C-alpha cells in the first residue's frame, strides 16, 4: 500500500526523505493514503540508525486534505480494511485512531520530524503538517482548517497538536469559518516555524545539521519537548535529570565534545 502513496528514501547520516506521492490528486487523503502514511510511520519507527525525518509532498501541493470524491465509495467497498471513518472511537493506533495517527504518529517517532509545505495544506493535510516538530512553509502556501466547510469537526489530532502554537481565539475563528490563509500568516500565527521560498531545500539542510548531533541527546530532547504540555514543573525537572543521566559521559557525548574541539564531523555509534 505504501509504495503507491508514500516514498521513503534514506539519505546520508540517517536522514529519511519521506514524500507523499499521490501527485495526480495533490496528495489528497483517500483510504489508501491513510493506510500508506500509517505504514510509513511504522516503518520509520522500526528503522535502525534513523536520526531525522523530512516530510514533504511531491507535485503541486503538500496535501489537499480529505479526498471526498472517492472516499465514501472506497469505505463502502472495503469494510474493516483500512476503514477510516467507521470506527472513530476505537484506539487502533495506541492513543489514536487511524485518522489521528497519520498526524499524531510523527510526534511518536523518537527523532525530529521536519515538514516542508508548499502549494496547499488543507484540512487533514494541515493537521499532518502540524504533526511535525518543525514546519517550514512557502509564503504562498494555501492553508485552512477546512473541516467546517463540509459540516465536520477537525479530528485528525489537530487540537492537541495546535495547543500552545496559536492563540485560543484565533484558532476558534479559523475553525469556525474554515477561512483560507497563506503561509506568511501561518507563520505569524504560530502554525509554522519559518517561511521559505525553498522549503524542502531548507528542511533537508536543517535535517543534515540535526543529524550531526548526538542521536541519544536528540531523542531525549524530543521526549522532554513532547512532555512539556502535560507535565508539572516537578515532573519536568525530574525528567530533565533522568534524560541527562542517560547521555552524560557516554561515548557519543564525549565524541560530540571531541569533534567540536577538533572542528571535525562527529562519528557516533548507534
């Protein structure tokens, strides 16, 4: 399923170049795309030596959201097989259902995920974009929390992902009206990390930089960052100490120090 909707190319230093490849439909989400993205996330979770993920869309768009043109028919033809809407209450993927997992699952990866968006990021596509740790967006990218247009509520992990990114009243306005906004506004509001005319190139450059850091420290930092929203101060203080104990004075940590002092590229053990 994945090969028809998502590609994974491993680059140097453990960087995974992940692309949505349903270009004829602007990477819109049909049942096969949901299944393909979930499979890609699970594949990455099992990939040894993975350090950073770059997520982007091939063709004219990042992701145009739900493909309503064939979604209902596809759901009816394959009950129980990758079915997305019939069992929304089921937690089929850890704490999430399938629809939520294609966005939330990027947060569950142990390594940083950098998304590069261009063209369109609507509805579910905007929520998938929001699942990345860092989001680089082209200034003219068309964005929208689109679900209300179709009489739906956003339900692909958007709300826990947007928490802390954008003001409450702004999120309400965008949700209630499904108003379109460009990449520049997405950045100004807090949905995007930075604006770039070359988002994919910038994302790959940033991934290369992150891949040059101690992978154990990077994973520890992501665990801490993931815990910030739901942990007390005391819990976070303890977690900081626990994560530091895992990396301090290890061979990889000492290699980071030596490489910096000797002004060379570090060589880490996995």
